[in-house]
C-alpha cells in the first residue's frame, strides 16, 4: 500500500516536468516542417526560363526562388495581392557585364508564375493602370522609365533596367523566346479584329459594366475613323460560353431590353437596344463570347466574324 501511494505521488510530481519538457522541445521547431513550399518541379521550370546570356550581358549569381510563404520578403506589402490573383511561384535573375560589380546588376528579371494566362494578364493590366500596348513578337505589355513588363501564357515578366545602355527589347525577345510559343496568351486574344488604331487594352476582373454575372473580361479600345470602338472578350472555359449567353438573354428579358438575334452557322449574333449602354452587339461562338460597343458598323462585326469563324 505504501509503495503504491509513493508511486502515485511520484507520477503526480512528474507531470509538471513532462509538461515543461514538451513545451521546451516545441520551441525548437523546424520551419520547414510547417512551411508548404511549391514543388521542386515548379521552381526548376521557372529557373530554366532564364538564359545564361542575353546579348552582352551574363547571368550573375544564382536565380532566387520565392513561394507563397516567403514572397513578402521580395514584395513586402504587395505579396497578398499576387497570391490572391493566382500566384504559384516567382524566380528572380540578375544580369550584368563580365567583371561588373555583382551587387549592382544592370538588369533584374522577375518571372511570376500566375497559374493561368488570364491571371497573368490581369496582373499586367492592373500594374499598367490599363495602359497596355503591343510590344514586339505580338506581346502585350507596358513600358516605364525603368523597364518593360509583359505577359506570356501564365507568366508575368518584369524587366527592370539600371543601365541606360541596355537594350530592353533584346531582353524581351530573349525571355519570351525561352518561355516559348506553347505558353502564348489565351487564343481569344488573337481573335480580336484589326479595325483601327489600338488605344488601350484592359482586364476587368469582375462585374463588367455593372453586371454581377460577367467576370474576367478583356477589353480592347480602338479609334476608327475618329470614333471610339470597344471590343470585349468574355473569358472563361468553353463550357461556360452557353451558360453566360443564357445569362445575358435572361438579363435582357428581365430588364425589358429589346434585342434581335440572327444565326450564322454555329455563331449567334445579338443586336441589343440597351437604354443604359446604347446599341451594342453580343456575338456567341462555340469557343468564346464577344461584345462590340461604341460607334461601330457592320464592317467591324464582319471583321470579328472573319476572325472567329
């Protein structure tokens, strides 16, 4: 009996020591055990996009990789913006002339993997403030006093230049070439017609023109014969095209907006008399949905039809 009581007292006295030991060991955690880094395949693919040489400039130092967990170390205060937009990984490479000061690169290249081409284009549009223009090799991007940014496929690329002798276009051509044609921007982008001078290209993430069922829209603004014309591409999977078309028709019917519909093979053309937006055209193809707003004529509609048929 005495032995049993002594044993129980020993165990009770041992509990605080065990609790302290568990607490103490818990403070020596390995961050790698609770961090969820992107896969090595993603990091390796990004790293492979940096050519060892671009013109007269060579890569200096290793390419740095960032994930969702440590992106804040590179873009502090802006990391959540990228992550919420689909970010999956970032690689940063630096270039300089042979024998240059490694702490002062002439060029810094950031390549963001945004998961989907539409996410990359959305970031590009946001960062440019909607002031996009056509660059070389049919790329769309924008220029700043410090460099060039563009989107190609799911990649958003920022080229920052710290030496006025650097040819920015050479870096654009080189990086875009390594990314390759298989990563080109979504096919719908190439279906936009050539109907005038391109003024701007924008990406509207949600509630296009105040319609809560219309999201992820690319809009290109033209000046044709002195008038403004807007052509919109309602982005989404092919299976969503019929559903979105149906949503537009329901909206027209519920809002008493008059429209007429004609069909050309498997393409439907809706001419809308909209009291809010004015006259505009909605074109539904099996692969995508398009809108034409502003001062347009039948030749512009035909130009778009020729592109998508």
